[in-house]
């Protein structure tokens, strides 16, 4: 089992920045991919960004150039640095992990790709 705990969410004004963190513990596998998925009220879950064990990353078009996914050297903490936040970024942000071949994985597939999920952290951006 893998436990994922997100933190760092909050409320900011448009144009602001936040950094989300996700602490992983338990039976983590160094070959796991880890990613961020968000869900806005009344909408389906949306893949945001993913990183594999080698540090290769992919992003949703809507966040490219504004968000950066990274992880610490031990691979136990995942980050999402978010800049130029917009009201449309308002959502519950979930950290997720699992085996993946990033070469073949689309960001849009993230919501169904991972077996381990955190409880989420809320991000609210006001205009």
C-alpha cells in the first residue's frame, strides 16, 4: 500500500502562486509515476501533470508554462509549483501514483491510470 498526503492548497488571487506538496509513504516503488489530477465542482477529474521515475514530465495544455511538477531526490515528495493562477484553476487537487510507461501515457488518461490517491487539497483562485 502507498499512502499519499497532499498539502499546500489555499486561496489566492488571480495571478498568484502556490506550491502543492505530496508526501508518499508505505510500499513506494521507485519505478512509479506520480501525478497531479484536479476536479472542479461539477466537472470531471482532469489530469494536470505527471512525472516518471527518470524525471520526464508531461503537462496538460491548460497549465503548460505556468505549472511545474517535480519531486525530491528520494522520490518521496512530489511538488506542483503553480504560477499565474487563474479562476479556472480552482479545484480540488489530488496527488496520485502508480506504475506507468510515460511514453505511452496521455495526461488526459491520468484520472484512470493510477491506483493510489491522496485525499486532495483545495485550491481556490479569486478574480
